C-alpha cells in the first residue's frame, strides 16, 4: 500500500503549532491574524482561519524551495497518488496545466491536444509558443456533449505528426467520461514522448476502484488535478502529479516556480494536505457512499418524465471507455426546457445550484459532502418542474455535422500577439481568425486563433443560427463580426 504514514498532516500541523505558540506577527499579511481587518468580514469568516493566513518563514516552509513541512506534505501526496513527485498549485488546475505544457514543449514544437480543451490549455500553448495539432473528440448525439478522444485517434494523429513532443488528453471529461488512457499511454510512449493529462475532474479516481483508472496508475507522465473541485480542499488548490522518465522533473519545478505567486495562501496549501490525508485514510469508504448516492439519484431522476440522466450505457460509445458515476448529467430536451432554463429555475425557485448547464443538460457534481436529504431536495425539485411543464415545446437534439478543422497558418501565440480588426464574418473568407468560434452543442471550437476562415465555416455558422443553436466565442456576442489578424508584422513574439 502506501510507503509513508498517511495519517500525518505535516503542513497543517506546522500551522497549528504556529497558532498554539501565539506568535506575534511582524510579517505580512497586514491584517495580522485579522486584527487589522474590517470587523464585519472577520466576524463572518472567523478568527481561526485568519490566524493561519501566514507568509513564508522556516516554521511553515516555502512553496518555491520546500525543505520542511511543504516538502513532507508533497511527498505524502506523491505517495498517495502513486507519483514520483507532487507539486501543490494555488493557481488551480489552470496554473498547473500551463506549467505542465511549458514543461514539455517550447516555441515551435508540436503538441497534440483535443480540439475542445479548457482555456488553460490554450493559455499554456500561447505561453509556451508551441504549435497545437488538434484531435477531434467523439460526440454523444442524444445528449449533445463531447465525449473523449479514442486511442485510434491518438495513434492516427501521431502517425501524421511523429515529430510531436507531447500528447495531452482530458481525462475524465467534465461529464465524467473517460477514454482508454492505458492504451493511449502505451501508444504515446512508443514515440518516446510524454502523455500529459488534464485530470481536473479526477483527483478522486486513485482512491476507489469503482471509478475509472487514474492517470498515474494508467502510465501517464504528468496529471493536473483540481483537488478543490471534487474532493475536500479549498477553491484554487490543485495538484500536479509527475512521473520521472519521459519528463524532466527539474524543468517542472522551475516552471511551477516561475508561474506561481511568491505569496501562496497557506490556508489553501494546508487544505491540500488535509484533503490528501482524508482521501488516503478514508477515501474508499467515502467514495463508496458517494457512488451509492449518485446511483440512487440517477435511478430516481430517470423515472421523472422529461429528464434523462445517462449512466453506464454511455460505455457503448467508442470514445467512452469508462465512466465516473458521481457526475450527474441531466438532459432536459424532452421537457422542452433548455439546460440553462432548468438551472435558472433550480437556482431561483428552489435555491439549488448545479455546477453548470448547457443547451440540453445540467451537470450536478456529487461528492462526499452530499447527503441523501440534499439529493432528495434536488429530485423533488426536478419532479415539480416536470409536473408543471408544458410538453408541447419539447425539443429534439440537433447536431449539425462539424466542418473540417481549417488550415492553421499562425500559432495561437502568434495570433495572440498580432494586431486584429473586426470585420463581418460573411466577408472574412481567407482571413486569419484572431478569435475562437464555438458551436453549442457540443462545445467544440470550429475556429481557433491562427486558422484560416473557410466558406464551409461561414455557412456552418449560418446553419447553426438558422437552427437556433448557439455559436459564440467572438467578442461580438451575435457573431456577426469576427476579429481577424490585420498585421502580419507580428509583435513581441
Ligand atoms: C477540463 C478542465 N480543465 C481545467 C480546468 C481548470 O481548473 P481550475 O478551475 O482548477 O483552474 C477546468 C475547470 O473547470 C476544467 O473543466
């Protein structure tokens, strides 16, 4: 099992010791354990949390050069996650992903990524100056969401771009769908390059074998995880798991240090230490309970007229190799309401806030912070919404075949750094886009910065609009105009 004593919380303990010593703070932050702060705020948040809001000194260690409590806390996390090294991130997974990309590619090198990545991947590509090669994910046509990329897609893309320096996948997706990552890791390693994983939605996978396999266990080389999203740490706190071999660990260390603030929140860091301890010591049981609760919810929701909540049957799709049952995607298309409308009703009438919504779905994230009582409130609200609904308006899902990925003539970094002007989309054929254009569903870009605008794309946007589907991403919310690169004398490259 574990090599280290996972009941320990060295960083949290160092902060408790500082608290118990009643140390007089002549250090930043200026609120000095809350004494120099607005009372209304202090009384609401409580003095305990303020008294451990400290800065870098020996007793509590340094995130940038850890030698004590933070080093020990990161080593425990690496042990728990089957990694060689763990780096704590207080810039969320966004910061960890940027660092992960900058660790494996630099200016002009190719990185293979899915087309529908989170903006932090784009940020990493811009910062590194790398050239992205896109893979198209599969689409679930009944619920209108992007699934994942298949091992075959990864293999084919690598065959065409054998000079790529890394492959990135998102696993599992926001909706909990994972691909055959073990197979993908093997394919990627045949090319002697690293597989790096946006595992924002998978910090719990390691701790229960009823969940999809974790990136580290599947052979991935770096995984960026939003500990704060799914398990018990505080917002903005994430981890980067690293395996040595295909990546240079010193480079990861340097880039993490380059990108992160020199004033990290010790509250966030200690919450990572506590979350890891909770997962390692009782994660399996807690996740068993969460899985049971989610199965109960899925079963009940699937009996409500107008709603559908996909489950293990999604695995029949080629890009869905495994599935995280704690993600509850509730499709409302049979109800005649959009996901956005259901979210608004839940929030405004029932004070129930889902994680997000799209045209046809709402997504509810379950964790071990949930109870049957809370889940029953959600089910009761959905039942009432269903009873009050006029089914005449029921919609059918329309997914129009996406255009081909257009030719790219500038890297995202070059497009980002060049001058741009706005012009009517219909007149922009042959121009280089300076913006993204996304189609919903399924939320996959049809155009990325640096790509040539084609007739097929302009026609497709018109078809989406005619079908009352969403297209967005441009500065102009109506997508009548688009920003295009106006100056090929590129700036500040
Ligand atoms: C797939 C994916 N990757 C990365 C991120 C960024 O994570 P964070 O919010 O921790 O910065 C998100 C956030 O929603 C995400 O959904």
